[in-house]
C-alpha cells in the first residue's frame, strides 16, 4: 500500500473545519507515524481563532498508544476535498465523476499579464462602504456575522466569535442611523487590526460551518502575490466576483460566487476554484476553504490603511457560466462528426507498417516469457523496417526507426545489431535508417521520458519508435489500472506527436501460459491487454524427444548435403536421390564411398550441428489485433540470435508449455516436478539479476527486491545455480 507524506496531506486540511476531537486525532496520528509536536503546532496555527501557543506540546506528551494512525489524516484530507492521483484525472483511468479537462485549467498567459494598480478611494464614506457590501451579498433577512472585538495572546491580536444575531436589514438600518459614529451600529473596533465579516449568511445561532444557511460565496485571497498582480489575475480569470475588497494589508479579498446547494458541493467547487487560481499563477491561501471564514469588512481602517471596496460584480455572472468558460477554453477535443457527412468521403486509414498487423501511428505490444528472445525479435523488426524486409513472415514497409535501448550497455547494443544482421544474412544497405538511443543507467519514468523523446525525435520522421524493455521506465504499480492507464497514455502522446508507431515489449505473468489467451499473458493490469492496437505474444512450445531427434537428423543431413555439393557434386547428382537426403544412415554410407578423405571433418561438423539443435527453443507467436483479421498462429525456432519460421510444419502439433494434452497431464513424476520447480527458480534468478545488474554484478538486496523474495531465499537460488556466485555481498557470474 502506498504511503503519503502526512505533512503534505495536512496542507489539504483546514484545522478550523475540524472538531476539537478531530484536531486531537491529527496530533495522535502524527505522533504514531513518527512526526514531531512542532509539525502539529505549525499546522495548528492556521486556525487563528482557536490556536493557543504551547497547547500542542502539552497535549503531545499525553498521547500514548492511541491506536490512531496516519489513515485518519488521509481521511480528513479526503473529506475536505483532497483526492489521490488514482481518483483524479491526470492521464489515468476515468471514473464517472472525473472532469476531462482537470489536468489543464490554464487560461492565463503569464507573460502577457499587465499589472493593475489599486488606489484608495479619494472620498471616504465608511457607512456607504458597509451598506454597499451588505446589500450586494445578503438578503435583508439573512443573519450576518461580523467581528470588531479582539483578544490578545503573546502580542498577537485575533478576532473573537463576534456578533451573529443581527440581520442584514437591521445592520443597514443601524449603520444608516449612526453613520457619523459607526461604533453605535457595529461596535468600536481596534484601528490597529481592523474589523471582519463572514461572507455567507448564518442561522443566528453560531459561527461554525454548521451555522451557514446558504453556501453562496467563497473567499480567494493571496498574501504572497503583489496586489497589482492579484488585481490583474483575478480579472483575467473572469472569476464571478460579487465583491472585491482591499484588506488594508497585503492582499485583496475576492468574494466569489460558488452557489453551492450543499456543503459537499461547496467543497468540490472551492477545490476546483483554488485549483484554477493556483494553475494560473495566483498563489492563494488554502486555509480559506471554510464557508464560515472571516473576511475583511470594508469601511474601517487597519493600522492606518483603509479596508475598502475595490470593485463589485466583475467577471462572469454565475458559477456555471464561469466553469463552462474555463472548460471551453481547455477543451481541445474535436467536435463530433456526423456519419452521413463522412459516408461518401471516408478518411484514409493510416498506412500499414507491418502488413496485416500494425499501422503507422498505432501501438504494438510484444509479450513473452523469459528466454523468448523478445529483445532479439525487436532488433529483427528494426532491421526489417530499415531494410524493407519481412519480419517473421510479415512484409514491412521501409522507413527510419528509433530503437530505445534501456537494458544493454552501448557496446553490447551495437554488437547485437551487427550479430542479428549477419545471422539474418542481410546486407547492411540502410544502416542510416536505424537510430539507437542508449539509455542504460540514464532512464527516467515514462511520463518524464516521453517529452524528452518527442523533443529529440520530432524532426526525424521515424516510422516507428521501439522501446525495449518497458519495465525500466514503468511508473506506478503494474497491477493498478489507474497507474497503468497513466503509463500507457505516454505511448499515445509519442504516437500522436510523432505520427509514428510505438512498439514495446513486456514480460509474461508468473505461471504457465499455455491455457491463456494471448492478450491475457502479460504481467500486471488488464490495461496492457486493452491498450495496444496489436498484441503479439510468444509462448514456448514443448519439444518431444522424437521431434528433437528429427531436428537433429535434419541438421546432420544438411551438413552431408553441403559437403557433397562442395567436394563431389558429380557423385551427388548421379547417385543421391531425394529419399537419401532425408536419411542420416544413407548419407553416411554415401559419404564413406565418395567423401572418404573428409570423414573426420564431417564427423566434427555433424556433431556440432546436432549440439546446435539442442540449444534451439521452439515458440509460437499468436496475436490479438484491433485493425486486422486474426492471423493463424506462427511457429518458429529461436536459434540464437534470431528467430526462424518453421517451414517444415513439424511444430504444428507441439503444445505450449503447461498445455499438454489430457492424456499427458498429471503424468510427470515427482522428480520431473521437482526439476521443473528448480528450473523456475533458476530462471527467476537469471531474470532478476539481468534486470538490476550493473557491470556484471548486483547486490543480493537488489535482486531480492526485484524478485520479491527474502535475501536468504535469493542466496539459496545462487547456490543452486551453476553460473552464479556471491562475492563480497554481490551476485556475480562465474567465469567460464
């Protein structure tokens, strides 16, 4: 389970909106999770009305085994509007309440904002300021909360609860009556600190959130942005501001119409409002989320400065009009097309890149088990695209590709390309069509890598970007649909920006794969099965002893045939028939008669050919395609370093591993099963070591983490494996 930084979480919690017990529980949670009393005290100071210096330290020492954990703080943050990334739209999976454009919301070009000065009124009529404010925000029967009294604590003056039992109508009458001496109307205030007012109507019984009767307005205030810039940004954002007041200090108070019908909707709208402000350069005070919050009352002075109305009824007229405007500016989605308009004028499909499998600008996943040669298959594909050749039997269009290498060191990557070229027998006529971006040891998470890749590739006209392997850049939990949707969306960005195909490989989940569909074999979330336009999957085939002998015989026969063609073609042409070419015994007899001087060399080469066959592995490639009809599974051999299609048809009857016919299932002996489990352990060690090793070695701890196993278990794996050893805490390959 992911843990969040609780101090970051507290930034999303307004302590003034918590009950006393909830505030205590936040302190208990902080102590239980290893934070300090100072952390609790610093956050608590945001509640100016209830904060008491020294109280946090006094309470801290009483918290013993409370049972309250950090989850409590997470819950309070959620109740005040915070959501983890997986519950917001940031390129991840959407839920029904997600807002599509939430990831942008930027409407102001910071470089073009012209600051707008704010000037005090030349004619000062305090009673008119107050009456104007009350008439603009309240109905005559609304109860209004205001504060003129303060209390002092450690040289700091703070507002009391104030008065909350007068209606706006009563206040206006008294202010009008006593306009020459407003102290008779609202009470005498301390001119060093000014006076306050609550901008939402109350029930006349108190000043808490529960006493708010109508969630009309929210407060937007910034103490860090220059006032002239605040004034400009508030207007640029077209906020539906009912009243804009100068605080007499270093901020403007914008009373913004939110027109919520419940406290929950109020929270959601205020969070949205604050998000827009923050993303457009207005650093606002987040503790003002409270609907019963105090704002500055115009018509009084504060430390020699006037608290006055700057403007009113500016920006959009209503919340809905403003939100629609924000959404429309950020809506870069295309308009719907009517099918009737397109019926006789259909757009052209993207051209095929791998014929019958993948189009240019689309995405393809190659998945497979360990030792399937996935990286070699992608290099083979790179070469096929560069040279305009076939790849595993599929014709490829020629073009320039970018191969993003994240696993091999630079020298090994270049040598591997050369080895594959030579094994395929292709002339390197179009090497300029292959760019290799070597990122081993320099990789970043995919959401950070994608823009860098796009920037480097945007003018290269690549037909394909091949990323090998993706586990090096995987962000988030591969079993989380939200995390993986965010991850795979980076491939969409690359494909759409570069107009090139994106091809990547991923490993199988644990266990046998024979009984699964090709789209279900990749490890992790089902997003991997739904996201690509094409999924090609490699599953290993079980080779019977009979099939192995047949392959060895065929290889030996080819050796004899080669020797006859080179050393005694006349004999070959006259005496060796088609049936002879399929019989090792027959060709041996012929060679003793017609190639008697080469018996020793032939024997060595046939033995080598038979050994080479033993090192072959058999694979079946299946697919799930979005744009093309399903193709028949293709069988092939992996003969290091390339895959070769099985033209003989021998592998058609072979079964994928773990998918033996019913009469064979359960027939393995205990020794066979034990051997199989051992092989799984050894393969796991090899794959784990390969994923984290640097310069031919890896710490036991790193391999343990990669495998999800205990250190002791990994050490036992190493003891079982003949190719590995432990030296000075590092797992290293034994020297041959």
